[in-house]
């Protein structure tokens, strides 16, 4: 057996991680993952700070799905302090969260397409994403770190002109996505590189606690936390899922979720137009502990925090989806006949390394000495 190292700097990797593929000839039989290149200690930095600074920092956990982190942060505090958010704000959160899901899925699709050397399809996805980013800037004022969510609602309202532009853009996007999905499902090169590659079954999904499109591509629709969110229940949300569990299934789930997101945006805008009042309320932050979960583009994102009266953060814990999906990747390698298939399988889980990085320390109860834990 030999070891083929990939990374930490590699053209196909969006972020630095070191993958050691254990191979026999060309066959991949195992892997080791080495992290620690982009850990920033955001949870520790938040401790002792006011929640207004905390929500600002939460948007920096991930550079692609930054919006859902501020929404989860805000909804966690709103749940703890029993704050009623205006209806307009609830629907605007759906619109912006689904726009972020679309742009994230299109990045994931483009990276996967490049890994199988289908540059044309990758460029189509990135071009479609640009129109989504324009909409996010139109609604919030920014393309990436939007600063749109506040505890008690959202920062800005929208008008009829913006609503009309959203409808126009998502109608155009829907037509583009139909074409992209047709090419993805029928392209012989795409099927050759994806079907039956990187397979993970329902039992392995349960064992690894994989989440998001990775879980839903292996017959687990209940993994979508939008099913449990009160606003999405009102919108009668239904998740997308498949049962093949391979690379193609994971990507098709993401493509079809884009179509679902477009429909959710339409429903949310209809309810928004029927609603009245403002988009935020004054809040009275109560001390205590609470937790909240949302469905980020890659899967379940979890916040647990303790606050003082007035809103100082005593402790916060953030769990992001890739933590579990990286564990599932090891099982997928059993059906990767070549090193190049192992690389495309890695891109099919749409990993986000910067938000996954954590430092674990071990404290000796007898001596009180603290030392970092090694993942080797």
C-alpha cells in the first residue's frame, strides 16, 4: 500500500485540508484527513462580548453560507427570550436564506463539474449564481456578509420595485436551471464519473450522522431541518431526496433543491405582500441558555449559547454540517476505484473547512495541565 497526498493546497480544494489517500495500485482503500490550517477560534472570541458583536462574528464563520449563521444566532436568542418576530421579517428571512442556498449549491455544482472536467457546465452554474448574488445585494446591500439579520427581525424592508425584480430574476433562473439539470442528468461523461461512485448507504449515514444533501441523497429526507422550522411549516415545505447515495445523486439533490428554493421564495413573497407592519421589534434580552438549529445549504447548523441579562455571551458552541459529512466521506471511498474518483467524491459532499475547524484541549483533572488534542 502507498499514500497519495492531496493538499493542503490543491486546485480542486476550495479551502486547505490535507487528504492522505491509502491506495493499492490505483484502488483507494482508505484515507486520513488532516486539518488545522484555518482555525480562527471564533467561539472563544465571542465569549464575554455583547450579542451585537456576537452576531457580527457569526457571519464570519463561513464565507459561503454566512447568512444562515446570523439567522440561527438571532433565532436562538429570540427563542430564549421569547421574542415574537414580525411576519414580514420571517418571510424575508426565508427569501434571503433560500437565495443563499441557491448560490451555495451553484458553487458546489461548479466545483464538482470542474473536478470531472466539464468546464462548460461549471461556467453555466457560476453565471447563474451571479444573478442570485445581484438579488442578495439588492435586498440587503451586500453580496456576501450581508448584516441583514438582527435579533427581533431584519435590518431593512423591501418595496414593490425590489419584489418585481426578484420575481423577474428567479423566473429567468428557473429556465436556466431546467437546462442545467437536463444536461447534468443526461450527459454521458457526467453519468460515467458519478453513477455508482462514492456510494454511501442509509446505515452508514445513520452511523456517521451525515446531514444535508449528503444524507438526503441516501434516502433520508427527514434530515432537512426546514421540516421543523415554524415558517417553513407554514409554507408547506417538502424536502428533495433520492436513494442512490452516489456522487450523481448528491449533486442532483442540490440541483433540484434550487428549484424548490425558487418556489419557496415565490410563496414567501406572496405572504410578505399580504402582511403588514414593520420588519423588526425592540427586544429585551433575558439571561439563560438555549439552542437552535437551521438547515444551512450543507445541512444542519447548530447553535447553543448562554447569555447574561442584557446580552453578554457567557459561552457559545457552533456545530457546522461538514463535521459529520467528512466522517461519511471515509465510507464513500469504498466505491472509488481511482484516485481521481476519490477527488470528485470529496467535492460531491461540498465540504466547508473553515467553519469546521475546531481546537480540542484535554485537561488533566489531577494536575490541571492543558494540552491540545491531536487528531492523528
